[in-house]
C-alpha cells in the first residue's frame, strides 16, 4: 500500500517537474532562500541512494515507523535542526546540475529508486547515514519519503501551482504526522480540550 502511494506521489512530482517553465525554475518558494530549482534538487531521486539501500540488512531495526523517525529527527537538537544549513547547501549544490539534469533524475532514476523501496521487505532495515537515527526499516523510509514528497509538493504548488496532489498521499501524510506527537496531547488539542502547543511536529 505505502509503496503504491510513494510511486504515485513521485509520478506526480515527475509530471510537474517536466512541465516547469524557465521562469518557474527560478521562482522563490516559501522555504527561506530556496528557489523551485533548489526544492526540486532536494527531492530528486538520485541513483546514488541505491548504494545505501543495497547495503547490509538489519533484521531488527531500531526505528520501525515514520512517526518514530520524524519524532527523533525533529526533536530539539535533532538532525532537522543541526543539519538544516548543511541540507540547504546540499540542495543548492545539487541544483547547480541544472533543470535538464534534475528532470532526468525523476524520469530516468526515479523508477529504479522507487522500485528498490517497493521490492524491499518493509520490516527489514538498513543503517541510516545519520548516526542519531541508527537503523531504520524500509517501511519507515517509505513513510518518511511519502511525507517529504507530499509536504514539499505543497511547497512547490504554493510557488508555481500545479495539479492536485494524489489524495492517497495527502491522507497517508496526515496519518503519519498525526502519530508524531503524544497521542493524548494531540487528541485533546485537536478536539479543543487543551491549549498545549502540539504543532508543528516537523521542521
């Protein structure tokens, strides 16, 4: 199910990226300092990730859900905060490849990368490049990729418009994000029974 959702949202990305005009590539986004080209570069499926995905397998990974990974990643002092500048710089470096190369990542590399995720046992894991995250299951990686692709497609649409995001990706992203905070705090805040600051749950 999640593999299908991931394939759908990346197909939507590929279609929108192919249709970007010259002016749209340089349009600023709501992410401070990021243009559409930077955003596309950040999301482009690069074959180099296959080296990680095809690395040694872990039978019992420490992180087994997207919500768990996002909780750790976005905690105060977590990777989302400490690596923010580095991630922005990496996006800018990747963007320097130019629109044609970035489109090729989605059209040529994307299907192979997505297939690798879909064919993997979701319960088996690999070591994450960030030591703070340890080992993560393939199911976890797919869930986080769905969230990233959906959230950043909303960023893209806010900048240059586009067709609606696949409904399944929106629903799944909402499910994953709502599982990040403490469930009692989230329910009470969502139902108007608390003024606790529950959101945002990711940077």
